[in-house]
């Protein structure tokens, strides 16, 4: 197989990869994975909701949307100290990257200033920083870069063709524009999708095509499995075949050889055996901790036990002492 990094995949090629005999697909993916990564190392990120609920978007899978009656209470933006304490705990548990999510369509300038201060404080702990705040303007992306942000998460969720069956309050083009602004600001991109929304295999191939044909492949590609939340329109969606999840991860590895492929939401309902298959297929990143924004996740103790059984080690966390909250760092307003 040609191992050159490409950004010009066509849909037929990707569908052909997804449809390979299972063993052949995993063999190819593992072969490519070993060319770029240590197959027994996992990158660990922690995720914290810093502002929960009352999102005006109508994403059909999301508990935080004001369009869905899920019983989730609206919460304020967490204080800097609350976030820093959570980041310290995450680092002590072995996280390398600290990701912060806010349920906004797009941040106001006032909220952005608060988040910028938090980013700089978290980074001072020796952690990589990532935020997901909704859509960004070019100016806002530059402001986050000034604060020292390492990664910005903005998932494409699904294919362009299936998108309006899941979300109607903004367009696929809106999402691509935010990624363009982030890339132009020099911030690393974290972007992936959600499986099990009711999409077809062709939709999954189309999602992968969108990601793999970006001007630069995302540094991190989260592959989420739908977590069915009562009160959302997708709560009764039929389960996705677990082997299809593995196929998507393996194909993502073939299309984006240098990207970290993250086994993200939905792990709480995955068996150890399914997770092991995903790691073999090329997944080399996870979210650590027992909660992802508003949904449950595997506990760090359970992950540690699984890693020990598989002979997997987490990537070392950069050391920064002391591991205590730092004094607030002043950031010039953009």
C-alpha cells in the first residue's frame, strides 16, 4: 500500500478500505500505525465541562441543547480556581492534555477573555491545553493563540450529506470555516466525528474524506460512539455494529497516518475486548476520567487495569514543579 501522506482521497477509495475483509483491514492499519507510532503507547487527555447547558444549537445527540428536554440544569462558567484544581487532579492521574468545553454557539469577547486566562494558567501546570467553545471568528482564534492554546476541538460530527438530519442551526460550512480560522492562527486542530447517529457506511466514508482532505490532517481525530441520552431526538437510534467502529478507526489510521486517533465518547459501554481491537486498529488516544462533559466514561482505575493487561503505557506527562496553582498571568486583551 502507498504510505505517502495524502489530502486527495476520493470516496470510492475510502469505501473500498472500509469494506475490506476485517483481518486485512486491521493488518494494513497496524502496519501503518507502527511506521509512525509506538503501538504500545497511549496519549491521555482529560475533559472538563467549564460551562454546561443552555446551548442554543439543536444538535440531535446533545444533552446540553435548549431544544431538548433532558433535565440538564444550566450552569455558570466555572471559576479559574475550579478549573485549575480539576487540571491538577487530571495531571496527577496521568493526563497529558487538559481539554475544556463550553456549551456556546460561539464565545462572547467577555467570556473569551476569561477562558484565555484559564488557558494560560493550565498551560503553566505543564499540561497541553485544548478548548472547544463553538464557532470562532479569525480574530477569536488569534486571541486564543496569544493565550498559548495548543489545540482547538471542533468536530465535523458526520458527513456533509447527513449533517442536516442531525443539526439545523448551523451549517457544515460554518464548521469548516472555524477549522480554517484555527489552522490560520497556528493552533493544532482536533476534529473528528460521531458514529451511530443513523448514518450509512457511505456517510462514514464521507466524514473520513472531509477530515483526510483538509489542507493539514487534524493532529487529533476523536472517534465518538453515540451516547444515547433520554430526551434527545437520537435516544432510540439502533446500535452501531461494534465491528463498524473498529473499521472506521482502522480506515482513519490509513488515511491520516500521523494523527492521534482518539477513542472518545461511548467507551463506558464498550467491552475491554472491543477497546483492545480499537487500539490494535490504530486508536492511540483516550479521554481519562469518569466523566466526559455530561456523560459517563471509564474510570481511570479501570483504564489502568486494562492497560496493564494489554502491556500499554501512557505517554509521559511533562514535568512542571510545583504541581500547585500558579499566580494569575496577565494577558493583553486582543
